[in-house]
């Protein structure tokens, strides 16, 4: 995850500090966070995504705009995120409002990626049913061949781009002996952050 123009507020600096501690401790997939959404029927859904940026006060990841989670986001913009880094015994919960990133931001990220990842974004109609995994592999190889031969241009699909979560709540959970865990929270109140603690 890249940190860019992060606010000088305590919760953002605290998140960055724990993130860097986890990386230094050898934590694999530090950028992976579980994002939870609610669909139109009120049913919750959760999945891991790779958060690529913490830009200003937004956690940012990239995905299909026609996936199942995208449909959830269209119906309910309130989401919850959870990071768990066992290498340092820290869990961070975040909540906020999700929206699409500006197209320019999505373009810059797309054209800076490895070609294979872009081909996958072009080839996959994310979350849609397929008869077999081999069909998706065949489509990937066909598009890869077409791009390499010049028949097809490597262009960001209109239905793929960034999502930004404007964070309004943080909980920093630190494991402690006898499960007397430390829980320090911050909730946005206008331009200020209210700090409080929760019992373990």
C-alpha cells in the first residue's frame, strides 16, 4: 500500500505506523483487507481485496464495476473493513463511505500495472457464472495473444476502476495477555476525531 498526502490526524498516522510495523515483521499480504457490504435484501457479504493506496483520507482498491460487490456498493455506500496482522498481534477495523475514484486516477493505476493483470481485468466479467475455469483461461490467452499481435489495444475497461472508502471510524485492537485486549477508537465528528476506548 502506498501512503499519499495522508492527513496529520492521529488515526491516520497510527494506521500507517502499524502497517509499516507489520511489513517490517514480515507480515504477508499486509495490504489485504476484508471489506464487508450489504446487498439490497439486507444480507451481508465479505471478501478480501488488496488496498493499493491510502490517499488523503481514502482507502483505495480496484475492481470491476459490475461485480456482485459493486452492486452492493450501488445500493448501500456504507462499508466496513478489517485488517488482521498476526505478526504484530494487531487488528484494525475501519468504516466509511465508498464511491468510485476519478477516471484519471483509475487510468494512472491501470497503465502502471503489469500487463498480465490488465489482461485479466479485460478478460474477466467478474462474479458472472461460467461453465468452467478453462473457459476463462482460454479467453485470457486469446486476449493476451490479440494484444501481443497488435489486433487488440490494452485499454482500461469502462467497467473496471478504483473504489475509495472515505474513512469515518477506526478501531485499533492490540492483543494482550489474558485477553485483556487494548481497543482504541476514533470516530469522525465533522472535521474533528473523537477518541474513546472499548472494553475487551
